[in-house]
C-alpha cells in the first residue's frame, strides 16, 4: 500500500467518529438559549465566568 493510500485511509477512519458525533447532536433550534429564556420572562440575577471558557447565568422567573 503506498503512502497516499495510507494517508487517505487514515483520514477517512479518523473522520468516522466525528461524523457520527455530529449527527447525534440535536438541531440548534431545540437547544435552550439565554435569549429564549429572556423572551419567556426570565431575569438574569447573576452571571459568572468561573474563570473558564463558559459563562453561567442564574435566571429567575
């Protein structure tokens, strides 16, 4: 098996799990958003970044 065929095969095998994971995700419109909660009458009473990559919102209706 030549080097090009091995490279193509390894890329195809590596892409299989990520493709299956992408299909397992629910559609974006089904995920709750902060804007959606605000439209439903919720108020933000606290915001925390927790020194990480995520923002946490504490909501109250």
